[in-house]
């Protein structure tokens, strides 16, 4: 497993980040323990969780299974309900209690909220860093302008800046290529990506045109049926492309995200140890640029802008600023 620089933090993390959203939801503590242990054994050092997962149960499970394993891990959690300063402070205390930790490596705002107050939020995030409860702070699902706005506030006040943006990115959801990823490359914001497998659709879990399997997230998440319907033909081509190369579809899906410019660490979410292996193996798959383009072309998902012309490509140009970081 390669390690990668995590934005401006000076830290290195494993290129794969283990997502834990299914711990306590679709897998019990014993299976979660097996997943975490197997991931660590294979070099994973980066673990993602959130206060909201399974109403706190995920963090409790992590607290139980992290014993003796915490050293060397880079653990991130998130505050979900609001971005209000008092809640930003309180939620981290609750997360630390559930995880039986003194500090996390990364504390993220889970979602921007309507009528949020960025100054108060950034001050609270700075407070948790000053208190030693989080080493770094970041965000998820922030548009580029909001991240820039928040970091300008931090800069003016000498506060801790947001070091990462965690976003959905996969062959179907590519809106982040406009602005969010170019911003990240230029500003050295670490980009972690979720939904790499499109909830299992790109992991061979579902067959377009066939009933949704009983034991699957597609039973409760309506996006699965809608996406299978919309992209059925593309998914079949994608699965065939993987089979022709003796790859598991999950390997190919994660390899595509990994090959995409500006991505620091794809997050891999699994609900069993068996599923984990396919995704970990993706980190040994190197796509050629030609293969990457071929796979991308199977899905007609690049964000299109009516006017075309020169403005659309400018918005996703990674070399627009000459100081763009290597
Ligand atoms: N910041 C945010 O707003 C945000 C939002 C969502 C997620 N996340 C993070 O990202 C992580 C991943 O998100 P995600 O779980 O939604 O996305 P995902 O990686 O696209 O989907 C994971 C699902 O794919 C299926 N799967 C995985 N490996 C498989 C395999 N080898 N064969 C067949 N099916 C396989 C499993 O579905 P079944 O369980 O049905 O088997 C698994 O639950 C989460 O754990 C969380 O840490 C962050």
C-alpha cells in the first residue's frame, strides 16, 4: 500500500482510506474488527468515520476494536447535525468518548448548513486544535467558494485552516471536476473521495435488469434502482472490461478514482472482510491513460455546459495557475 502526502499537513497516510459507515449497520462488531485488522495488516493507516454513523454506534464499535491498534493510524471523524460553534465543540467531545480516544487526527464538518456562520464555525474548529483534541480540521461536501471563504477567515485570524474536502466522486458523479478538484490541486487541499463503488453498483453487486439482491443496500437506498436503470448498458460494458482483464469490478472502479487527477485517497467502504480484499487489491492496479479514457467514455457523465466555448474548460483546468502544486 502506497502512502501519500495529506495536503499541507506534513503527514503521510495510506492511499486507501477505510470507510466505516457500515460498522454496526451492515456488519457487527466482530466483522468490523476483522475488516479493520485485515486493512491494517495490508498497510492501511487512514480510517474515516462520523458521529452520525449508526447514531454513534459506529464510533462506539471503533472504540472497542481500536484498542492496541491506534498507534500509527490517522483517524478522522465528523460533526454532522449543525455547524454551530457550541455543537462543533460538544460533538467532538462525544465522539472522543465513544471512541475512547484523547484526540483524533482529523475533525471534519460533515455538511454545510443553510444559514451557517463560517466565522463562529472556524473559531470553534481552531479551538479544538488548540485544545489538542484534533490535530487537523477539514470539511466534506463543501463547494470550492465556501472552502475558500472559510480558509480566508482562518487566514485573517491566524486560525487552523481546512486541510481537506471529502466529496463523492466516481464514474457516475463527476461534478467535482468543475472547480472543486482544480481548487484542491492549486491550494494543496487533500481530496478524499467517497462512493467510489457507487454503493456497490460498480462492484458487481447488482445486475442491471435483474431484481435487487435481498441482502444489499439497494433494498433501502432508492438511488441504486434509479442508477441501474439509467446506466444499465454502461455498467454491463464496465463489468465486461473488468472481466476481460481478470479484475474484480470493484478493483476497476477504485482504480479509476485513484487514477483521476487531484485525488489524494479514495475511501473504500465495505460491509464484510470478503468485500475488503477486492478493493484493497485495486491499489495494485495501474490503469494506462488509454484504459482510463476508455472506461470514462463508457459513462456519459462529464458535466456539460451549454455555452461550451472557453469558459467551461477553464473551470476544470488543473494548470491554470502556474504555482499549482506538484
Ligand atoms: N462525507 C460524507 O458525506 C460521506 C458520505 C457517504 C460515505 N462516506 C464515507 O465513505 C465510505 C464509503 O461510502 P459508501 O459505503 O457509501 O460507498 P461505496 O464504497 O460506493 O459503497 C460501498 C458498498 O459497496 C458494496 N461493496 C463493497 N465492496 C464490494 C465487493 N467487493 N463486492 C460487492 N459489493 C461490494 C457494499 O454494499 P452492501 O453493503 O450492500 O454489500 C458496500 O456497503 C463510508 O464508509 C464513509 O466512511 C462519507
